[in-house]
């Protein structure tokens, strides 16, 4: 058993608030642990000393007049004694400024140097995915037709994107064409006609 728990139980036992079952556990632990035994001795000594201390008796009349006594003491202070020193406001603002600078520094540090969480990478096998899809479809011809349509549409989209990348944009070549000579333009026109015929 941990000594921290035993120390709490020792304190509860001195206060008379420990159950018999836990008292037995404390005694078993104390037979093995010298640190807890010395803790109990010290705590019992403090408890005995505190019991023997005489507390001052204050009359009830003292508390009746207490607010008046405080008020009289405060009013007896001269304005010079109550007024803070010439540097007191400056120090207050200095501490506030230092606190704000610290908060801004910590905020910037956390913003720029925070650890970026690693992104998980999922690897999917094409064969496993296809096998799972075919198991899901099974012998359902309607699902098979829908799946085929989706695949064909996906292939069509990919082809359209690749065609867009391949087709040159002649409007961007206007400055290129302006720099060509008359002979080069005639040659380019004949090559385009040959390509259209074939």
C-alpha cells in the first residue's frame, strides 16, 4: 500500500475518524515501514503540543467594537501616510506591461512552433477494394450495371481532363505568331492543312 494513503489514515486515526478495518491495515503497514512509523510519531507529537497550547480568551465586547476600532485607526492616518509613493503607479503599469508582453510572446511561440500533427496515410489495395466490391455486388445484375456506369463515367471524366491538358491554347500563342515571318506563317499553314487532311 502506498505511504501517502497510510499517512492520511494515520492523521484520520489521530482525529478519531478511522474505521477498525483501516486501523488494522495501518498497523500492518507500520510494522514494515519505518518512514511511516516516524511520520506517526511526529504527527502525534504535533497533536499533543497543539492540545496543550493555551488559546487567548477574547471578550464578546471586543468584537462588538471591532469595526469602530478599525475605522478609527484608518481615519487617524494622515493623507501622506495613505498616499502611495511616486513610483507606485509606474510599477503597477510596468508589471501589467510585462505580463502582456509575456502573454504575446507565449502566444506567438505557440502559434509558430506548435507541433503539427502527423497525418495518417491510408494505403488501399486496388485488388482488395475490387474484391470487396464484387462480393458486395454478388449476383445482383442491377448493382453490377450501376457500378459499370460509374466506372465508365469516371474514365470519361479522366479522358476529358487529359484532352484539356493536351489541347494547346492558341490564344496564348498570339505573341509567338506575331514574331513569325511571312515565310514561316505560310509553312505553318501548309503543315496544319496536311494534318487536317490526314
